[in-house]
C-alpha cells in the first residue's frame, strides 16, 4: 500500500471514529441507537464499533473508486459517503483495504465486518441495519452543517472544535 493510500485509510478511520461522538451531542440519539442495537441482538459495544468501521469502509470505497488522493480527501461530500454506506455491496466496501493495519482495533473490526459479510442470513440483515445507522448518522451531521453540501473536511473541523482528537 502506498503511503498516500495509507493516509487515505487513516482519514477514513478518523471519520468513523468521530461520527458517533458528533451525532451524540444530542444524547437521545445515542439512547435510540443503543435501543435499536439491543432490539437487533447486537451488543452495543460491538455494534458501535461496527458502525465506526462501516463509516470508514464507506468513505474508503468512495475514495478508492474516485482515485482520491489523501490531499483531496477532505473535499469528499458527506452525502456521497452516506450513499455508499447503503449503496455498495459488502464486498465492495472491503475491496482495496490495507493488508496490514496500524491499529489492532481497526484490524479486528474489519475482520468482524468481513465475518458478518460472509456468514450471510442474520448477519447480512445486521449489516443492512448497521448500514442504515451509518447513513442516518452521516445525514444528521450533514443536516447540522451550515455548509450547503458539507464535506468530510467540515466534519473534521467540527470534531476538532468539539475536542475530538485525531
């Protein structure tokens, strides 16, 4: 993997990690999400980590499809990432991922996602539900933005303002 590709993946992971804390600025949203996860039989810790990595995978798929260099990643529209979360097949989200991961948490989350994708049946339904949660969270962030078409860079700026570190 080239260093630029590695930097794109790191930006994607950062997007996934700041997503829920930014959405949860309205505490009722966290409660609703956790109720949904429990109702679907998904452990909340596992579900929220899968939502994070799902958002990273969707952003990565958009970046790879568009051959977006790391220097231009912040210009990706949040709406495009949101649509990729529900519009791409599981295997499309897994394409082009790094062979090795700097963070063991990311590697583990990708492996769990991969397991869900390949198991089928109830796990496929879980991924569909999680994809909707990812899309919903991204749409919420986009709707809160004063920018007419918010980008990943706008999300990163809001995360920095909220004290969410890289």
